[in-house]
C-alpha cells in the first residue's frame, strides 16, 4: 500500500529521508511536492506524522521522536483561542523573552514546541498531552505565565503521585499488611 502526502518544505524533507528510511522500514519517493510512502500501514502512519512535523518546522531529530507510540503531534490554531487581531503579541507571549516561556513549557511537559505563523506545533507524550495543550491555550488567552507554569507543575506532581500510587500494590511491607487481617 502506498500513502501520499503534499509537502511544502521539500528540501528539508529530502535531507531527512535517509535517516527516516533507516529507522523505520518504509520507502519514500517524490514527484514534485508530493511524497509517496510505501510500507506497512502502521509505518506509513508514523512516517506521515514525522514528515508533517518536519514540514511544519520541527528539527529532524525532534520529529523522529514520533516513532515512539507514546508521543503525539498536535497543532493548535492561535486564532481559534483569541479574539485579538495582533497575533504577533500572542506569539511573543508563547515564546517569551529569548524563548524562555517556550523552554519552560517544554521542560515542564517534556514536550517540544514550534510556533509557525498562526499555528503552534506540539510533540508531546500522551501523559502530558492535555496539560500541555491547556497550558498553551491559557497563554494564548492571556493567562499570566506564572499561573500557567504553576498549573503545569501541579499537573506533573499529580502524574507523579498517580504513578507512585499505582505502583504500590501493598507488596512493599507484607508484615504491615498481614497485621491488618
């Protein structure tokens, strides 16, 4: 089965092809700005996400993270979340001074963010997906950076405590548990 995808940044995609083909069992060919992907259905789907991410503006190495089934590629249209006409200011809020806000969100969520025109691209694992999207939307809507960062920190703490609780099956201290019988 062959899948096709229309690409804008064909030069960057051509550069990524050898690495993608070596990591994921697919064959990729071109005709103009149309890319043809041939492989198993799952591999075609994965490569389509990777090529879409590279075309959007993610670095090749970053886009290859999408080969991991736990990671997602999401897009947020800035215009969908603000009535403001001056989107330059909104993009500036997302990126922050010298990229600090963007880096902080990436650190708190373990995700990767690219702001391209009026779209925000996000590569993020499933656990942090909803918090990451909510944090970005909150900044677009004008929330204070500090409030968004503390929300993301709280979400991380909740995730970590949920992991700890799910790992404790009562087997750590059997004497204590037996005493309750």
